[in-house]
C-alpha cells in the first residue's frame, strides 16, 4: 500500500512537472518567431528573473545591450519582455508606433490591493476609453485650475517663497534639503487636488509625505516583479497587504481626505479643485457601470498626481542643488544671470525664462544627467510591430530604456558628465536636442510635463536668487552617483544655504 502510494505521488509529481513544462513552453512561443529579438538563455518557470539586477536595472540593461544590441528580449517568469535602447529604436517604438505601443501591461499587484482591473488612474491605466476619458479630464481640469496660466504660476511662486523661508531657518547650518523640497512640491499638488496648502509641520501632511515615499520603495525591486510575473502567489490570503503596507495606508489616507472634501463640497458652487471636479463627474455618472468616474478611480488619479507629480520634481530639484555644490562655477554663472535678468528683490516669473538661456540649459542638463526615471513606465504592444528590423508580437511588455537616450554617446558630447553646454549653441543660445526625453514620448508621454517645467524653473531660480549653496565645512565631497530604485535619487548629502 505504501509503495502504491509512493508510485501515485511520483506519477502526480511527474504529471505536474510535465504540465508546468508545457505551460512554460507555451509562454516561450514568441521567442521562436522569425526575427524575434535575441536575448539571454532563460530558466524554466523563472525565465530571466534571476539574471536581472532589480537593484540597478539600467546598468544591467546596459550590459545586456552590449551583448545583444539595441533591441533585446527577456522572459520574466511567463511574461515576454522586449527592451528598446538608443534614440532611433526608442523613437521608432514610441513615436512611429505610438498607437500600437500605448497600452500598459496588466498589474496584478494593484488588482489584489483592491483596485478594479485595468482602471488604474492615468499612469497605469490600460489604453482605451477609460484612459482617454481620465487623461482628457486631468488635462482639462489642470488647465482650468491654472496650468499654463498666471494663477498657477502665482501658487508656485508663493510656495517657492515659503520654501526659501524654510531654508533660511537653517541659518547657514548643514541640513539635507530633500524633505523640504518634497513638502514644497507636495503643496503644489495639494493646491491642485485639495484647494489648499499645508504648513510644513502639519502632522497629516507629514504622514502623507512619508507614505508617498514608502509606497514608492515598495513599488520597486525583485519581489514586486516576481508577484506581477507569477500572480498566482498573490492569492495567498493577506499577502498583498503584508508586502505593500504603505500603499494600503496611503490609499486609506487619500480616502479620508476625499471623505472630508465631500462633506465640505457645495455642488451649487464652482469646483474648488480637481477633487471637486471629479466628484461632480461621479455624480453625473451614477447608474453608468461603464464610466471611469468612480470613487475608487478618484483616489488613483490623486495618487498618480502625488506619487508621479511630487516625487519626480522634488528629486530633480535635489539633484539640482547637489550639482550646484559640486560645480560652484556653474552656480555662480546661474546667479549672475539671475541678477542681470531678475535682480535680487523681484520674484522670478516664467516670462524670465526666455531671457535666461544658461539657467534654462542648467535645468535641462540636471534632468538629463540625473536621469531619474531611466526606464520610464512599461508599455505593451496591442499588435505585432517591427522595430529596427525585429518583430515584436502583440501582447509583449516593452521597456523603453530612456537612460540609453539621455546618455547616448552618439548624441551627447560628454554623456556621463554634468555639462550644461549640451543645451547651448556656439552663440550661447538655448537649444534642445531631440534626444532630450526625460518625460518619455508618444501617446503616454507624461501629462504633467508643463507643470514640472514651471516648478523646476521657479523653485530653482528662487533658491539660487536667495542663497549660495556649498558643501558644509569638514564634510566630504558628496557623490554624484545616484541610488537606483524605481527612481534614481542622489546619494544622501547635506549642504549649507548661505543668504546672498
């Protein structure tokens, strides 16, 4: 009897192994297609998961690019992936095939955190009517509340003054600027989404900032990729909440803010902010099961604005200040231009930018050098396409290596060094090369680009107008090598902000 039981177990194990192998082979079928991009040999079941360094994906992809060329393939468990590198290949994928590469791959992790499948705000939403509806709403509402107008510029200018006052409180003593930069940029988003700004020591605001940063950390690394690639693991009871506690807490806090907003909203009055405008659309959509205007999607849209709109801009500003203390000659030239065009008293305005080519070049070079989102957000093909002569089948996840464009040795004179002259012609006029695409390109290009450009110019020039930044006495020279998670952030550093 025991022997029979043993035989049965062996047979079941063998059958399971054969089934697993067949499923694995089925998911590898794209690799057998003619002209499919080359890539490293993958392991059964796991694919190339163990061969990708998720702590430094850009470096890893750079190594694979040297072996396999500008277009190469990976298998992440059962998910076929193609990585596109270099200006020509990235433009071909995102611009020439903009309609065919505008989709996003499924995100099982988010679905198991309680979100409706494929209805995930603006950034991660699948390409289709819901995404179009939400992107159109977000753009029109941001414009209504001042994007591209003087009213929003005044909000940012006022916040820049508050940020400068907070820097002055340190009285030229050493400090890390990151938290203050997060609060200042976070308040711009709060003004748009909640019609208010928070004091920098407000406890609910501090909690919101903390959860945004923790949620972003959870959203990167090997574990998230494994769970997305093998979503059956997410069916383990309670696992998503344990693996992503900050994301759950962040969404709960957004729910509280929306509830508070709903109680104070007056439908008879014009909307105070984006949340009011969205709630009005939710009212209109009642009884329509196909509408993307739901309470659930409201928190995803607001989450997108905070996580993408806040952290990317504040991280870029942190890079900007770091590079100023590492390149004091560049800092002095920026300040000289500020003094000549704006002076030391009047607040900077967007109209000044056209007369400040060097400062504009420096801000663009900070974005290029910092390269804070090296892979952008993954895309997915909605039909078979051809890139650089390779066939990429429908349903393939596409990583566009923006870092390979921003640091393309064929385009930039000094791709791995901070060199503002990349954006200046021989006469000192500002120029923007085609390879400058930190906001990606094509249909899914970042909708917050105009807001980010405004914030970067006004915050950066306000700070450089008021302060000279330097390495604290006795402190070692900080590194200009970033720390790579989902975002590339500066290595921790401190500075002194000395009033001018």
